[in-house]
C-alpha cells in the first residue's frame, strides 16, 4: 500500500469548511475528525479512542473544551500533552451538544470505536468530492500535513526538525524526514547550493 500524502494546509481547511457546511451529520463528524487530526497530529488509533471527556471539561458548571489534551498513545504507550489552540477549541465547542462524557467522539452506529477502514473509505469519498489532489489521502495524511505545515512555518529554525520529530514521538529522524516528504534529490541540492 502506498504511503499517505500530506495535503496543503489551506486546502484541508477548505475541506473542513465544506464538510461543516454539509447538512449531513456525517459531514460535521468528518469536519471535526479532520480539523482535530490536522491540529493535534495524533495517529488514527488515538483519535478514534477519544471520548468527549478528553475534549470537554466543566468549569463552573459550564462545558468548555480543555486547554490541553492528554493522550496515552496506543502505539508508543507514551503520554502526550497537546496544547489546543483557541481555533480548535472553538471548533470543538461548536460541535459539542451535551454528549455523554464517556461517549466516543467518533463512534460507529453501535457506539463503539469507528474503524480506520471506514474512515479511510470516507477520506476517499471526500478527496473525490472536494478535489483533494494527492495520490493517497487517508487518515494518516492529517499527521503528515501537520508535520509539513509546522516545518513550513519556520523552515530556517535549526531546531524545528527535531521539535517536530519529538512531537510526533518518532523513533528516529529518518521517519520524520519521510513524513515531511524530504526526498534524496532535495538533500542532494543542499550540497549543490553555493
């Protein structure tokens, strides 16, 4: 299977807006999944296990999005503390409508964890419907998009690459290099620059 591709940040934001405008319940859920995924860079196995209690808190009897998402990663077993921007907190708040705290945010019809297979099929439909022009648009594209976007925000920072690798809990920098789509040709060009 071909590896997932990253998508331009602004294109994904357009997709989220289009999905949010879609009147179907599935459109709103996919908008939340994509927006949250592109902002927190969690693996699909961690995103799908999120419950509303992970995203919402009661402050003075008012439900509000958490300021920091705390997740124990399924793959690495490491705890990640992810600061949530005001933008994503506002988006979470706009989709919350009093769901039970123990309810999965992204659940299947039976109330269990939605499958990665189902989500990737949805991603294929979304790519076609909203002209996401990459070879492979899947749930993993969100994580890669986050990494690429963060690198593009400040490419001159010598620590940026290491920070991204650390944030993604990669075992080595080679994995991060592949995530960012850095190819051997680009590395070769570094040597040729004068």
